């Protein structure tokens, strides 16, 4: 089976982990955490990085750190992972949805203005599958209405918008370092920001809000969202190789693009103002194809090629509908992506031979 993704660990990961083990620094203190935070924030063009136990924790604590009043509204795309909506809800806020751009698959900025109300306090753009959102309209809306921008850059390590890297484009930028990401720590995440007060608050929230003047006295409830020094050791080695990782992702995308051209599919785009990192290579079946993405995945699997579906929209999630959210709302692009789109094997260890076999399988399924 040609798998969707495997981590590439061919740098100094083992050397750094061995150092952490041999020195005894294996928990949430140690040199690798501080260095990983510094290097990643610097890479993103931000002043501060605060490592977290997961990308979900990064989103959750980013929202909490803003201290928005209960009932504040946060605008986000329906086509995203449920972590985004959960982070907003757990911060006492209300998620407000917009649809996706049909070509980039990211949040449609033209729909955001219509969803702004007197209760809107933030926008959460999600840079999907390695392609950045169109940020200029969002910056203009944020400036006009006094809104925060909380980026979900979990899938966009190193992606660029007009020469600036994703994650460093808003108030806070949130990353995941899960095993399938361009930079991985196995599990893990980070929030980057240029605001020192927000960085301090994030460090407190991730560490149970211990008081500085008395450790086991708590004036606020935090959580344990700490990253370990062992994980940070892997992450630091990964950051050292990120240029190679992105080059490999872009090579994979170029090869798929050439081999799948002419099929009844929509392939990933790269806007003139964007530099995509093609985290995963997605395809969308044309309406003329007589089966949906789920059936396509089954047929590919029978040929030895694994795949994954796109997200099911937030407005179709039972757990959110049961809370009284999004009832009667429709987002046609998100719905179409959930039913007609999937992504192909795109991991950093994918060989050119396996890529060719995967592309040939797609051609056979669509023949």
C-alpha cells in the first residue's frame, strides 16, 4: 500500500534526542525547547514562539489568550478541522462560518465582510493544504473593525503570502507539528506572535497558570499543554531541513500536476501572490465523474493507493448542530469539497516511483 504520509527523519533528530536523554532533560524544560521556539518564530517572521503539546492546544490557548468577552464572534471557514470551532467555543465565543474559494479551497475573503457584526472580534483564516489565504482583504477588515487575526497555519509551514510566511501574518499564528506535517515533533504545536504580553500569557496558560510569586497558588485556571524537550529536539532538527522538505513537496506537486493533467479533475492552484508548500496534493472530481470521493478512495485502495477525504464542513457536524449552531446554513463549496475531493499520497518519503504508480492508479480509476 502506498501510504498517504510518513515522516522524514534524516537530519540530526537522533543526535539531538540522544543528547536530551543523556543529559536527563526529557520533560518540559531543556535547551531544545527554547531553541526550537526561537528558531521557528524567527523563521515565521515573529518575535515570540510558545511551544504547545498539539496544534489543537495551540488554537485553544491562542483563543483564550485574547481574553475576548463571552459571546464574541469569530469568523472562520466551514471547510476546516473541528479543532478551530472547538477552540472558539471553549473560549466562550461563537463561531461564524463562511464558505471557501472554489479554487484555492481556503476561506473566501469576499464573504467575510458580510458576516461582521458589532459582536465580531476576530477572524480565523485557515491556510488549507499548504496554500495561504488571501490576507490583504482580511487585514483591511481587521484594521477597519478592530479585529484580531488568529491564523491556523497547521498545514502551511513555510508557505508565503506576498513574500511573508504564514503564521506571522496576524495577531497570533498557530501550528501543528503532527507526524504528517512538513515540520514534525510527532505530536506538538506552537503559537507565534509579535506581542510580548500575549506570549507571556500563553506561557502561563500552557503551564497551569502557576503564579510567579508563589508556585502552587493559582489565580486562574490553566492547563498542561507543554511540549517536551525530547519532542523539541526532533522539531529543531526538522527546522534545520525545512528548505529541503518544502522543495520535496513542491517537486511532488509538480510531478502530480504533469501526470494528472487532462483528467476530469480540479488540481491545486497557486495564486500569483502565493507560494504554496503543497502540504498534501488534493484533487476534486468533476461532476461528470459518476462516483464520489469516497468511492474513488475505495477504488484507489483496491489498486494499492491510500488517500484521505477533505474535511466535512463545520455546518454539517452533528456535535455542533446539537449545540444549536449553523442550523439551516449552507456552504456549497465546502459541501462539494467534502463529497468530491480527496488527497493523494504526498508525504516527504514518497518516492518518484510510488508517485508514478499513484498517478497511474488515478488514471485507471477515472478511465
